[in-house]
C-alpha cells in the first residue's frame, strides 16, 4: 500500500544551529533532536545518557502511601497475598516482578492469572472466589482492575482488599480498593503518565524499598522485565520509560533473569537485543503461552532460578509459539477470504469479521494483520462462553476507544486505548454493531487517516552520512513510540548496477547521488519496484540508516522504506 510522505516543517533554525554547535554534531541531527523536544545541552545530555537518578519519587503516585501501609500490615500479620495480573506480556512481567520482589518478605504469597478462554480479561469472579477459598485477604492487581468496580466491591464483601496497579484510563468512578495506583487518574499529579503496567509494579517495589531502606538492587534487578513490558505494550519511549528501557536493555544484554536468557538463546543469539528485537522475537513467545494455553507458563519461565529449568520452560514456550503461528496464519487467511468475498466489506471504512470457531488467543494478532493490509479500524470477533468477544485495532491518528464509546449501548463491556481495545457483545448485536461502528468511524475519520503515513524527520544528502553520523543515531536508541528511528529523505538518487530480489519480496540495490559515495541498501517488501528502477532514472528514497554486519565486517546500510520516482 502506497504511503503518504509527511515531513513536518522546521522553523526553529536558531535553536538547531546552537544545539549543533554545542554538541558538535551535524545540523540535520540537531534538527531531529529539536523536533523531539531536545533544545539545550542539558536536555541532550539527559536524552543521550539516561540516568536512574532521574526516576521520579514513587510516592508522587496517588495512594502509594496507602498501598505500602496495607502491604506492611499484611506482612506483619502473616496475611496471604495474591499477585493478580493480565495474561499478556505486560501482565505476566508485572506478576513476575511483584511476586519475585515480595516473596523476599513472605512465603504466604501466590500469583494468579485468569484463563483467557474461560475468565476473559481483567479481574474475574473466579479469581476472587479462589482467593476467598484459599484464605487470601489481599490482592495486588497489576495491569488490570481500574474498571473492575463490581469485582472489587464483590471482593470487599468477602473481606478481601485490593491494591490496583494499572495504567489504563479509569472510568468515571474508581473501584473501592484500598489503593488505586494509576497515573492516569484525574487527581494524580505524578509527572509521567505513560508507564506500562509493569512500570507501576516497579514503582510499588521502589516505594517499598525506599520505605524500608532496602538497597536499590532489590528492585532495579527487575528492569529487564520492565523493559520487555515497555517494548511489548507499545507505550511511549520517553521520560521514565526511556530511562527504564535504556537500563533494562543493558541488564538484558549483560545479566538477564534466567527465563529471559533462555528465551533469548532460543532465538539463536543472546546479546545485542534492541526494543525492536523484543517486539518481534521475545514478546510473541511470551504472549503465546496465554494465547494457546495458560499464561502461568510464561510467569513460571520468568521466575525460574535454575538454568536447566529455564531452558526446559523456554522450549515449551517456543512450542506454543509455533502452534500460535499456525493458528494465526490460518485465521488470517480465513478472515481475508471473508472480506474479499463480501463486496460490502471491501468498500467500507472499517472491517468487522466474525467466526465462532476462531481461537480467542490469536484474534488480536489477526486484527493487526488486517489493519496492516486494509489500513482501517478493524474488529475481529469469535465466540466465548455464549458471547462474542473481540479485539480491535486502529490506524495512526484515529481514536478507536472513542469510536467504541459511540457503540457502548451495543456492548456488554469494552476497554483499551486509542490504538487497541477489547470488547464483548451479545451475539444478536453483531449486525447492529457492525453498522454502527462503520457509521461512527465514517463520520469522524478523514481520508488522509485511511492512508498510512510515513513521517520524515529531515532531508539529507549522502555526503553527510559517515561513521560519526551513524554513531549519533545509535545513541538516540532505544527507539519506539514517540522516539522512532530517524527517517531521512534524499532526492535525485540513482541505482548503480542492477537491483535484485532477495527473500522473494525484498529489494537489494546500490544507490548514490552525484559526487557521493555509494551505499548498500535494502527495501523490505519493495520487490515489485525492481523493473521500474533504471540506471538513468532518478528517484527519491525515504530510509533509516543502520549498521549491517556480514562475516564480521561492518558497513553502513540504508533501510529503504519507500521510493518515489522523479
């Protein structure tokens, strides 16, 4: 699908030139920094050298003192504590962190993750009943619970207290928990609002350690788990998340927990992982446990304290991931067939597809794949416990959650954020929902938003690219939402020699401008352009710059995102 090239105007030339001089870097790189809010030497220093000392005081989170007081009471009186979390990567890393941390102070503790297929998302009645039957009087819920008002009230009647550690948007009323830790609360003044669920658990551990004068390593040892949650949950890689991701990657690549170490080794390598590697190779494996069977298996792996057990558990997780791949590929093919066989679906501004036999665990992946292909808000539904349950995905710039709010009367429940959501409805409402969702989206989405956008940082010439230029870019990592890998545009480019295809659909070519060096380049998924590229035909390219290692030789390579012919 052709993309819109969007290059934001840059008007702050004075700040750019000043920053370039102070940092002794290329003006174009200084322009990239200024566009990301880096305007001074001190801001650049904090950006390039994230420091753990810059983490905020955890007690700035509303209700943190209440949470620590309640935990202290539970530990002092020998209460049984349950660590409760969601079944995705953020939830399982959160549970592993909190369970491991608080296990240092009590053996009257267990973790509980709901069964995706039987209990669904969030705090479940079954989980509360299990807590009551087994004498648990305090539940610490992570990455869920902010909208579980009825479940928390039910637990309270049974004599069970809740501490909620969540990062999703609250409803109009908060649950009746002892403490609700969520920076997105309207009355919470915490300076950073975008922590992942595991990040909230990290702040809870940090607060407990500060209260009891414990060494920093008692909670900093879990930064690899926090980093994995940041990558997998697609939260902004800015502020505290950037600090945690930076140091979490260092820990992952030097001394990871045994479960992550084994999982890394199962991919064929055990170092030099980036956030992108986590998103595409580690997170899917962890998620596979909850998608195909039960997420307890992922937590068990993350908590392993023996190498052989960790390797055994990672092998099991890998088998589940292989099963997941087969399931989501088959489901995607079936969903595409439904759309292509239905002329009405093809001409809509939304996609809503349903099949009662689809595996509930993979419909989120399928929704993402359909969104990539048709680039429009998408809902994929299956049947579970007599209801239709689904996953929704959006396109950049469109608020999916608001669109679902416009369909709220047709839903049993829903939750999520701008880009992804989950929903449940009665079977008889599917046609009404499909029509309403189409109408709500069509009334508010623009044609531009229905075409994928390629955001360009700045224009450069090949003569600017050298080893130092690339080293500065590398120091801007970790990359992710709100801090993406810089994308450059260069015009009047020519292909040297003949382009050729690798891996069936990827384009390899050597490119140069007049009087400049030649660069190796690759365009993933651009094989269809091979015949259009002629030696004497100039074109423009959008690309990122990376270091390619082949047979221990390092060379700069351009990763071409799109090509336009002059």
